[in-house]
C-alpha cells in the first residue's frame, strides 16, 4: 500500500537520524497511466537535497516511470497521462507556466546506456551551455567544459583528445561524459536510470565513486536493480512494487530492518 503524504514526511524525519536537509522535490498522489494501464498508484515521496535516493524494486514496478516524472520526460510519450503533484522547490513542475526545456536543464538525466552525441568530446559538453546561453565567450565555454569534465572525473583522461568523437571513448568513459554533459548546464538535481547496467565492474566502481562525490553539489535520484549498489551509494531508498511505494526511508534501515514484509522478501531474494 502506498504511504500517505504525512507518513512520507515522517519517514524522512525518522530516517534522517538527526541529519538536517531540505526537501528538494516531492510527489503527492502521483498517478501515471499509459493508455488504460495504470503504472503508478498514489506515490508520495520527499527527495532530500544533497542526498542520493535509490529506487529499487522488480522489473516493471514503476521505478523508471517515476524517475521520468521528475523532469517531465513522460511528456514525449503520447499515451502517457500524469495526475497528482510533483514539486521542485515547492513549485508544481506540471504547471502550464513551466517550460519543460528549462526544467530539464535544472533536473538533468543520465540514461541506462551511454548516449554521447555524434560530436567531439568538447562539443558533447559544450552543447547544453550553448543552447541555454550560459557562456558569453569562448573562454567561458572552455571553463564550463573543463570544470564539468573535472567534476565527472574525466578531464585528465581526455584533455588531449577534446576533438575526438565522444563515441571513441570506452563505455565507462562515455557514461562519465554523459554525466559531464548533464552537469554542464548547472542542474540542481541529477536523475540516473540504471547508469551502470551496461558497464564492467571497474567502470561501475568509478561511477559509484563519482556519485558519492557529486552529492555534495547535487541532489541525485538513481534507479538500480543492483541492491548492493543501492546500499553503497544512497542515503535513502524507496522500494517500489506494482506501481506503489511499499517502503521508504534511510537506506541502512531499509536493508537491515525493513518495516514491511514485502521489502524483506525482495531484499532477501524471495522474489524479484
């Protein structure tokens, strides 16, 4: 059963263990339909600023659908209908006055499979700042590109290869390039949809380290099928099942002392 808005707020407070934090994004009564099929049922959740929130659950449980609601990526799906409330710094992101393009600059996204543009490494990172008018000169653009690549832990590996295609990089480097591209437009939230599922263990470890470094500057929400990864990188975890949030709270508690039997069954591998 989905938790109520009050229960969701309590979960954050109880789970915080004295850690102070502002609610960056929140959903209340979030329902999502694809045609006649309802994918999410009354989802209430608070996402805390400068924390990593992991979304776990079996395939088809609504994790990625929920993630795409946070920057209106579902808008591009004709059959999709979103009801309820999604707020960002207290403002309803589905208000008609909100420009989805500007919203997606503030709420960036990194996809499951690395998807660099068919451009140079430099142009991959510079593209967003250019179209959003974030640089007034070439030197400013150069600085944004350099800072973004450094924050993504990639600059030293590509500093002499800026003119080469982004697709010439390894899979792990491509994913870090996509993270640099998201960072370049100065987002406040970064959404990650299974960012390590196509990567080898070494590249996965590097991206996980990067996530831990990035949370000092950004609020991060990550969908993962890998429960060990969720335990390693997140401070809060939400367990989804059949389009509902079954349990949400501090990651350590979710994995060691879950309140719901379904959560326990999923974590121990009884279903999944």
